């Protein structure tokens, strides 16, 4: 569903964000901190994230358990730290795969043209017609629930957002005089592509994938939340929100709120960082 | 707006739906193992007699295109097969649930269109502090994913304040709407924020545009300037994102129905996917993609009708 | 005689970054007698458009006006919204440079022409349509009935500018402000549109403030010419004396930079340096950095406008007139 908004963001007027210098700096700090916490989870987590303790079920936050425990007695803070790993790695995999495959498709389509270009364009249009989450649900129905399937289907869903933009840019680039000049020098198509076209497209690919990352994070979390992504007992943020939801009614909202808060905080920070990055790469055109 | 344009859009829509249905049906044969196993649902291999029956019923031994044609014509006649997991026809399963989903989406769409555009217009016209406040609030809302806003709304309004019910569907229209209020809010929140931001920006752009200045310079009363020039001209982009939002609600409703225990087709889709009940998933995926494509096409046509700046297929004088 | 429009030491500042203020008009003194036509000439950025806009109170948000603009004796900056609307509805009307940007692209030409007639003057639709048709005839737009149903995108720039003029005339104004009405058009259309403006002015006895960067055009259409440089009125004189009677070095330089078709192969003399945006002008004469006659006084002391030749010039060292010096 968030893929839609990404599409709309490409179409519609851009949203205005804060432009001051401290904001990207703070956002960068948040992102770095979360990534560091994920990497060092085994060192800093106070407990084993999967250790059930029947004697310490649904405890409120306290000295032993900073955020309390869930309904099987697992330490929420530790699960939050460990949960950062799949929560960040899965969308990272989606973004990297969609970025790489999308760029390869786009550049080859723009470079070769003809039936290959038409086929790629038609296929991308078809994928564009599916809401990303629905595509992932169908994938789960066919291949079974789990993070690997979620990553694969979301990668397909995000292909058009990278490929469409890159193809347009590659087409423009391909018709610039320098490409013709390179060919006259006897440079082969593949080498001209790799050595000259790709480096010129790199900033665009970077911006597209960086922007998509936040959205893929929300989509994978949503997918785990509805039970089709990460499977228990894995600690993952979307799944933690779902597992914490019953606690809301029982007066133990810590798990749902902490995991939800982590998702929002990290996405906002990523979004701000992405905006700052794209502004820098685009140069100050204003 | 010409007949030619409408025809072209209709044909494009048809082509998209055909390709999508082919993809949805073909997906069945991408999965490992016997597709009959998937159609039975449950992921376990059923007994050979049942498998043979499934093969016969779904024409699984025919050539692919014949099978596809059978399936597609069945869909068009309202025959979407049988869900063995539910021991019920797929058409009946969907029919009994689609009302809830339709009401939820209609409710959320209304919220988006009314509140989102009103907030955006207010911010765009007033500017200054109002605009800053609206931009900050909507910027925050946009970053909150649907399922997190659902959790927050349940916690705040159902648990802490006890104003609205958190689960269930309710009886009678008024009670159903009461039960749908939190789900609709959660579903609409981030889209509403998005529509508000685009509206603000569109209204703001028109406010500073030269033709609006001309209208002011001619002494046209301010309310007419706002209505006939600012809002009328901003309506194109607003309509366009509102349409994208409504299309987005269709996909987002699965998450919300699941969270709030609503018995709609979105929850059915998720549950069927978890059970690998393919007959239901295929039918619902096709339904969702159709609704999605219809809304997008309708919005494109409406936007073109609102904006005459680019004559569509018409001759220039 | 009481002037219909009078700029009295007009000074306009706009909000700049971080609470600073940019001065976009330093000083304009100018009076337009009823029925006269005054050409306001200057390069882009000299503040001529803002000067015209100040008459209708159409300055950008946050603009501050010092000095005064008086229309028929009433101070425009002091007007409250109802008085300002009354001025815009019937006192003064404006024709903008780019009609395509200044006419709502989504509404028909008929809507544009009748909007004010219906909403402000309370005419019925039918009466307003008839009036709009008559107005289009007056500005020589053929096939008026069809044009009323068309949208701006379907009309050429020249036609659209006539529509704008017709809309201005619909207000039955006493003053017409024409802000480079022909700049966006091609040369042949320019002449036609100028003729339409001139004809309308004579028929209705309008007072005209004509803004242009084209000296020859100003001399041809107007009674008097006023030259603006970097937000300061440099010189004001009878239009027919422009070629021979200018005393301000800037006016002289402008004239010399113009190609003279009667002298083939004559050398053009570009003005040294770059034109100064109004907000970069220092304490002295804004033209001093580019002026051959500038002295120390010019760089430190802003010249007041005073009689010079047949008009007035704001210059410490005006060029003396001795017969005909090119």
C-alpha cells in the first residue's frame, strides 16, 4: 500500500520538509544508533530474546526488564534490539534487489530497445497495477508465509519504482552526444554501458532506492504484522506490534507501543536523511 | 474529453485486467508441487481420489490457455470455485463479507476527502502558523504506518478513554458505523495527511498564481476568487491524489480488518493466504486489482475532464 | 489641474531573508494628468512593474510602502479593502505582460470577460454576454460569439492579449495600466495590440500608464516618458523630446545603445557594467558606477529630482543641452 504513495509522490507535487541543517544530522544520528543497536544486539541486550519465563509473564517495565515482558515472559527490550535485525535487513534486501534488478532491466531496455524494451515496459506496467501488499499476499499463498517470500514478492512490487525512472533517464543519457562519440571510438555496447552510462545514472538510482527503503520497511513490517512475514518465535517489529496488540486491552501496551514507536522513529529518520541526500545530489536548484 | 479518449482508456483498462488475471491464474503453476494441492488448501497433500476430483473440477489436465479460459469465464459468471477450507463457494464467502469492506472503504474515503481537503485548503489559504501546524501534523501522520495507527487508536480511544469499540462489526447501520469509526480513522490517517499536504501545496500555488492576481486586481469579491479560481484550479491535483488514496485504501483494508477483527474480504484474503486457500486468494486478488484499476482509471478520466489545458485528441483552432 | 494619478516619493520595500528588508523602489515622483499617456521605461528589475502594481495595491505580501500613491486625490496605500476593491472595479484596470499566465486557463474566455460584470456590476448573464461580445468587437476580435466559448489554450497570444484589454475596458476605468502588454508577442502582433490600446484610449479618454523597455515605442505612443533605473526615477520629459532633449546620462546611454536603422553600419554603444538591481543600490546615485560623468558626490549623495532641460532629472551632473547632440 505504501508503494502507492511512492507512486503518487512521483506524480504529485513533492512534500515540503524541514530543510535546516540540524535535522538531517539528528536523523543521521538516529539511523546510526538503530543500526549500531541491531549490530551489537548480542552484546547490549540484557536477556536472551527467545527465553520464555513462566514466572515473569506480562511484567510492567522495571529494573530487570526495562520495557517489561510479554505474555510468555520474554524480555521486550531484548526482543526490540534483536528485532531490529530482520526489521532492517529484510527491507534492505528488498531495496538492494529491486535497485539492482530494476537498474539492470531499465538500462538494458533503454540500451537495446526493440522488443526487449517493450516487454520490460509492459511487465513493469503490469506489476504497477498490483498494490504491493496484494502481490505479497498472493506470493505467500503460493509459496507459504515467511520473510524470504515477502522479500521476493516485495522486490517485484518495487521494481517499477526504480526501473521506470532509471529507464527514462537512461534513454535521455543514451541519446547524448558523448555516447555516440564513445561508440565511434570503437567501444562496445556493454563496456559503454558499464563504464559510462551506469556511473552517470548512479546518483539517481541511489536517490530512488534510498527513498524506497522507508516504504519497504513499512511494507515488510505490515506484512509481518498480518502474520504472513516473519514467523514466531522470530523477534521482528511488525510481528511484535501484532503480538502486543492483545496487551493493549489488558493494560500492557508496552510491547505494541515500543515496537510501533521503533518503526515510526526509524522510518521518519530514514525519510529525512533521504530527503537531505537527494537535495545534496540534485544540487541546489532552487 | 472525447469519445476516442474514453474508448482508449476503456481498452487500456481491459488489457490491464486481462494481463493481471493471466498473472494471477498463472501464478498457481509457478508454485512448487501439484496445483491441486494448493487449490484444496491447507498445504497438506490430500488423498488421491480428492486430487483426481480437483483435477477434473478445475480442468487441470487441459492445456494452460483452456484452463485459464475456463477459470476466467467462471469468474465473470460469478463462479469462483469452492473453498475446501471453508466448505463453501468462494462467491458466497466473498458476497457475505464484501459489505463490511465496502462500508469501511467508503467511510475512510469520506474522511480523506472531507477532512483532508478541508485541512489542506485551510492551511493553503491561511498560510503562516496554520500552514506550519498542518504541515507538521500531517508530516508526522504520514510516517505512521496503518497498523501502528490502528494500535495507537485502539489504545487511546478504546482502552484509555473508552469512547469507541475496538473490535467487532456491530448491528444496524448506526452501530456498524460506530464500530467502523476507529478502523476507518486508522485506515484513513496517513492518506488523509497526504491529501492534506498536496491540497495545501496546490492551493498555495494557485494563491500566488498570476491569474488569481488578475482576478483580485479586477476587484472580484474574495470568496469568488477563492472558489472560482483558487479552489477550482487546485482541484486537479487534489482529485488525482485523492484517487490514489482511495485506491490505496483497497489494499490497506486487509491490514485494518485483521487488526480490528472485522469480518470483511480483506481479512478473508489474509486468512486464506495463511491457509494457502488458493481459490479464495485468486478471486480476491482479481477483485482487488479490478477495483484498484477502476478507481485509477476513473480518477484519470475525471482529472482530464476537469483540466482542459491539454485538449485530448481534439483539434486546435 | 489635479493629476489623476500621482506618485509622491514612492518607496517600496519587501521582506528579505532573516527579517531584513530589500528596497525594490527607492524613489518615484510622477504625475499623470487626466487623459495623458505616460511611458514608464526601464530595464528589467528597475521596478517599473511594481510601480504600476502599487496603483492597484497589488504588491507582494509583506510589502511596505512609504511616500504615497494617489488616485484622483485618494491615497491608495491608506485605502481599506472595500475602497481598494472599488478602485479595482472601476477606477483603474491593468493589462499584464503575459496574458496566458494571467487568465485562468481552466475557464472560458466568456467567463473571464463576464465574471466582473456579473459578480461586481450585477448584470444578468445575457446582458453580460452581450456586453462581452461588444467588447470583443471593440478590440477587433472577430467571431466573438465563438471566442466566448473557447478556453485560453485555444487562442493565440495576440488574441488573448486583446481579450485582456477587453476585460480591462469592461470595468470602464479612468486609468489603464499596461504592463509591457506587447513584450510576449511577436512583432506584427505587437503593432496590432498597440493600435488597439491606443484606439481604446482615445475613444474612452483614458489615462494611460504604459510600461515598456522599448524607448521608441514609448516615444510613439505616449505624451511623456519617464525613465526608471534601479528603482529610482532618473528622468521625466515630453516623449517627443526623448531623442534629443534627454539630460540624464543614463537616458543618453540607453538611446545610444539602441540600433538606429537610418544609419547603416552605425556602431552600437553598450552601457558599460551591468544593470543594478534596485536592492543593491548604495547611498549614492545608482547609476554612478556605470556613469562617465560620475564624481565623488555621485557616489555618496543620492540626487534629488530637479528641473533639467524640458523635464526633470535626478542627476548631479546632467548633460547640458546644446542644440542637437546625439
